[in-house]
């Protein structure tokens, strides 16, 4: 099979198209013929620094969508030919930048009718992060005031919709050029995080989902009411926890493979309450170009590799 392989850490040029042996599914696993693979900031961080995977060689890619090609021993959930999507094995390697990948069957979900494989591949890591942060960590519900920083990005634009689907009042923070997308997604308010101090632009917030990183978690603290909750998916959460001084709660979370979450996300997508915005697609052999675009920080939504 063809796959994107890297032998050393470095820039986008270290990503090379190679011929590799096709993997075989072990017990409780399935072999997926990959038709699309999501591109995430995690991917270039791993490419540059070996995040979670250590030293190469390895094949990047956490998100995949495709068709079940073979069943391992004991698999009962799927049949050959089923369309599936997921984020298997994370933080270990899913190796989704390839024509085939194996995955534990219970870390995948069926791709809903009406959702393309490109859209499905864009969802798992970003949507699961938003779901696990807002629903399972913060228990966001009707009437809650939720501030989402980096709200037009891959995770953020899905988080806006998930919070809205839960009945929350959503404030999206992003640069002014991205406010149009946030309005289309149904954000109740939008603020320009480059121009405005968050603490002045938003007040009495129940939950902050902090996605921007750097010192943004600390800057978001004044927006929270006493006893509010900041959920951070970036290392900046440590500094925020110290600065909070007990006035508000701060939790750091790392996304996990989660079939139940995937199925809930699929239901939202099937009902039309969750729409993934795919900014651009690239063929598998142009993975390096996808990384270059993603690292500019100017994209809205998600980037996806297509696999013929």
C-alpha cells in the first residue's frame, strides 16, 4: 500500500510517499480501506517534535474514514463494506495517512448517511475534543454562558455547534476575518480576541473552552463568574490554574478514543445540527502542502487528505 512515512523529525519536506506492507487486523480489530484522513495540529507537532510517538520512523494521521476491508477475529460490530470513521489508538499511532489502517473495532463508529467520507474524516479528533470538554467535562446545558476561544478553528467551530445544540448561549472569540463563519454557525456573540481584552468583552461566563494556547487561558479567567470552569486542551492550563487562585476551576483534558462520543457526534451530524467546515482537501501525496497551510494558522475549519 501507499503511505506517508517520515524517517526523521523536521519540516513538511520529511513527509514522503512510500510503499509499505499492508497491515493485517489482529483479534477485535478491523482493516479499514482509508478514503480520507483528517489533518490536525497534532500532526505537525508530532512531525516536528515526535509528540506522543517519539522518534521516527512512523506514519502520521489520527483521524480516518473509509470502508471496512477485513475483519479480525471476534469482531461482531461491523461487516466488510461498512463505512466507518474514528480516531483509533490515540495517543498511539493510528497511521491514517495511508491507503489502509487497522483499528480496534470498538473505537470506530458507522459513518452516517448523508455525510461524505471527507466530512467524516474531519470530525473525530476535533469533534471528540469538543464533546468531551463541553459535555462530559463541563456538562454544558440550557442557559449556560459558554465562551470558546479559537472558535473558528478545527475544534472551535464544532464546539460552537455542540454548545448550541445543548442549549447554551455561545460567545465565540476569533479574529475579525473569521466572524462571518461564527455567525453562520449560530454563535450568539462574537469577539475579536486580537483587538479586545476578553475580560472586558465577555463577562459572567459559566464555562470557557480554551483552544488558543499560549497565555490565552490566563487572559480568559476574568470572563468567568465565581465558581466557573475553564477547560483547557493546551499546556497553558497549568498557568491558568495557578492564576485562578481557587476563584474558578481549571481542568486540562486530553481527548480519548470514544465510540459513544462518536455515535453522539454522528447523530448530531445526521440531524443537521453539526456541520463540519472543510477548508481544503489535498491528495495523500501532498500531505506536506496540507501541513504548510495548516501551520499558517489562518485556516477556518479542517483540512483533509483524500486517498484514492
